[in-house]
C-alpha cells in the first residue's frame, strides 16, 4: 500500500484554463490508449454526452473509478486490484451488464479529471468533446491524482514540469505500472505520457500551474461580447531557463488580431493572429500580448481556442465574440 492521500480540482479565476465559458466551442476528439487491466487516465476533453453509460458504450470497459473528495488527511489507498473505491470518497461506475451495476454511484464523466479505468482488453478510447481546462488547486501535504496536457511528439519530463515549483511538488510521483503503483525513481528522465494520470506529492501551499502560466481577464476564458475590443494575455515563465512560447488559434471561426508596436514610431498596428512565436521569455519574467477580434471581418458570432505551446506543454484558452 502507498500513502496516496487524494485531492480534487476546484475552480481558480484568472489563470490558464480556468474556464467555464458558456460558449459552444468546437469539439475535439481525444484518443487514449488503454491496456488490458487497470489504467490511470487523465481525460482532457468534456464528453458531449457525459453519462458513463454513453461514454463507455460498446467498449471493453467494465469498471471506472474517480476519487471525489478526501475523507481524512490520513487516508491511504491501495493498488487498483484491491478495490480502493470500497472506501468512502470514491465514485464508481460499473458496466450495466455487470453484476455490480447496482453499486454505480458515478453518474458523469468530466474533462480535466483523473480516473482509474479497467479494460477487459486493450482498446483505443476515443472521446469527443470540448476542452474545459481548469487550473488545479493543489491540496497541500498530501498526494494529488492529476495529469498534464503535453505534445505527444515532444513530451517533456516530470523534472521539466516541476523545476519551478520551489521544491513543493514532484519529489514523489507514482505511476501505474502493470496494475501497481510504482514511484518514479528519476523524474528528470521520465517523460510525461499524454492521457496518463499520476499521484504527485504536494509538500506545502502552492498554486503552481506548470513552467508557463497564462493570465487573462475573465472568468473561464476571454469573452469579447458585442463591444469588447482588446484583451491582454500575460505569459509568466516559472521555469529555470528561457521559454519559447507559441500562440496559435485552432478550430477558429473568429478572426483575431494581435497588437504590433513599432518601437521606432511608437505606433501600434493590429496584425492577423495566425501562428505567433513570442520573443524568448527569461526565467522568472513575463511577456504580454494584446489580442482583438477583427470585427470588420465578422459576419456572425465566432469562437476559437488559443493553443499555447511551450517546451512540449500544451494549454488552451477559449475565446469568443458576438455581434
């Protein structure tokens, strides 16, 4: 048994991904490879129909468990095969055909959430939905069940992710290996896997959201409404080295522009925002960009995700504007 004291995410305002934006954003499809047996999964998208009977319909998945809230600060969990959800604080779904189906008390599957998923055979789980990324609220002096959005072609290491956490995070990380929790011996060499959830020990109070933090004005995203003209996004580098940041509108029906300042004349122009690579941000420093909807090009309300990429980490900011 491992001392994995659990916690659960809550809402934070003015940070990257802290969004409950009431826009119908374009759906994305996320594919997560499930092995036969138990899997520790981090689901990024919010399923379009999030009832588990629909999410797992037709799939060789018979058990799903989510930790909902800690009961005491001394709570322990065991390996998945030991059925930790029999303890208080867990929500569990059993396939309708299962003899245990009447024990189901998990009735919704949400994005940006960690799950234990048991598959009777290996399968690629495809989930279509919107991204409703919200910053994680670390529960201090305990283990947190969490995952991370990363570039599958360039996944960073856990050491990269927690380098700027001032020693409060990342000293102890547990992965699920062949159905058992195993501590990562060297986080500096272990690459983060897309769609994987892990237990991370938090030692002290922290609001750390990764090596790059994005701040913007708004609850849950950037909403220009009918009259809003400009919004500022601030990129704060918490890493120990310079950061290169790319901002790219994806799945966009909203024409966007960014402010370009001529340092010679001090005059500002607004250029189309396609793929924008920001000047390098030194460690511990911040850089801003100002964006605006190109209203003269709009014929209807529009929306977009701003995909922010830095050192293999991917984060999304939803944006919308109306006429």
